[in-house]
C-alpha cells in the first residue's frame, strides 16, 4: 500500500535534484561569464590607465630640459635688464 506513495516521493526527489542541478549549471555559467567580463574590463582599464614607463620617462626628460632652458633664458634676460637699469 505504501509502494505507490514511495514511488511518487522518489519521483519528487528526482525532480528536485534535477531542478537543483539545472540551477547550479546556470549559476556556474553565469559565474564564468562574469569572470570573463571582469577580465575584459580589467584589460580595457589597464590599456587606458596604465602608463608606459619608457614613454613617461622620455616625456619627463623633455619637460625638464624645456623648463631648465626657460629658467636660463629668463635669468639671462633678467640679468641684462637689471644691468641696463643700473647703468
């Protein structure tokens, strides 16, 4: 008499296990897609935000050279103007 009820319970358990498996598969797929998107976004951010060390150093040296040249030019002009003023 309990056999039909046990068979229904077994089918019910199998159905729930299958549903859980399907949900787990979807969650794993979603986690993989999210991980791939994070990796892609990190790559894009890295391309935009990271500085190229060699290029940055060349730019820094050029800027320093220009700044020193401007200081020397300013000092030369100021010295001549001051000497002209004192004469």
